[in-house]
C-alpha cells in the first residue's frame, strides 16, 4: 500500500492569547531583536501513514486532525499532504 | 519600514525520541486510525517583524532561530519568509 507524508499545522485562533509566544517575543527584544513585532507558537505535526490513494489519506488526516490533534474551541488546523512515497 | 511575516519550523532531530508524538500515534490507532505509522510533533513559530528589505529580515530571523528558538543539540529549524506586507 502506498505511503504518504503529511504535515498538520495547528495554531491558536487569533482571538486566543499566547503567553508563551509573548514571552519569546520579549526575550527576542532583550537579545537585541527590536524589529520583532509579534511571535505566536503553533504546532507542526508530521505524520506518516499508509493509504490506497491520496484522497483516502486526506480523508483520514482530516478526521484525525478534527478529532484528536486540534482543540476546535481554541485552535485552527490546516493540512499539507506532501507526497506519495514508494 | 516594510513588515514581513515568517514561519520558523522547529523539529526534533530524527535521532531524538518524541514520546508526545508516540502517545498521539497510539491514541490515533485506538480511535481507529490504524493506517497511521508515525507522528512527530514540532513547532511552527509565526513571526511578524519590521525590516528595510527581505535580506535583512532573513538575516534577523536566522540569527533569532539559531540563538533563541531552537535548541541545536536536539532540534533543527527551517525558515519560510512569506511575504512583504505593506
């Protein structure tokens, strides 16, 4: 069965505060990077899976993202299905 | 001064174990996603900054990534400089 590689990006909704990102932004400014305006920290989840075709892989990954990887109250997610590996 | 938007992807080196990713992988299988082979969790850090041009922005971001965002012993990073915003 073909193998697929995908990245699911999970990030906080714009209305949700990101204290960790703000702390990193403050640290960057203290280190002399005064040009940095904002930093927000999200997740990039790398997934390898088997599926008969790309459409099935995408369907599996969408279900997984909505069900397990992202908290829909606070986060949004997007899916990049990279390539079919032999 | 022009504004830039960039994403720094920080991930564990392949030789470093990712227990959180393995736990999510096991949870995915329990939820019926048996086709998932591996999951590794990295960070996607969204940065907005001011810089006179794209080359300066890239230089700032590379310095910040190497200095603050990634731990070079355990992690690798890559930079995507998206666009200049007006």
